[in-house]
């Protein structure tokens, strides 16, 4: 069972308390962008066997969106953090590196 903690209200709950919003930290492309960049934004997603950065919403709680870093194999959660960030905070990266040395995810490590 995946257990997440909402970084806003502090509630710790099973994944059924939350709603998954897919991959975190997508770089958005709009009008004027190339077809290749827009295609990348619309269709290409990470699907790792390991560390993944995801968007979640506390659907049965405060209703706010946040990001979570977790392992897709073990369901270990390395931390949750504000959705108002463009990259994972250093303490989350350090937590991942401590448990998964050498990990990378897109341009983050
Ligand atoms: Zn909450």
C-alpha cells in the first residue's frame, strides 16, 4: 500500500485518500513552439522502474496539489513537497540519493 503525507495539511493516508495527477515537472510548450517540443510535452512520459516524481492531489482532504518522490517498485516514498516548485528540493534529492545511489530522473539527480 502506498502511504503519502500531504505537505500542506500534514495528513498521512493511503493512496485512496489522494488522486494521482501523473508525472511531475513537465516542461510546457505553447504557441510558437516546435512540433517536436509540443509532441514531447503532450505524449512523452517517464515510466521508470525505480524513482519517479509525480503529481498528487489530496482529494479527500485539503484538495491541494503536491509532488511526491517515490519508488515504483517498492512504493517507498522519499518525500512530498510543494507543487509550486520547478524541480525537487535538495532535501528530497538527498533522501533519494541516500537510498538509491546514482539515481537520475530526467535532468535531476
Ligand atoms: Zn492536504
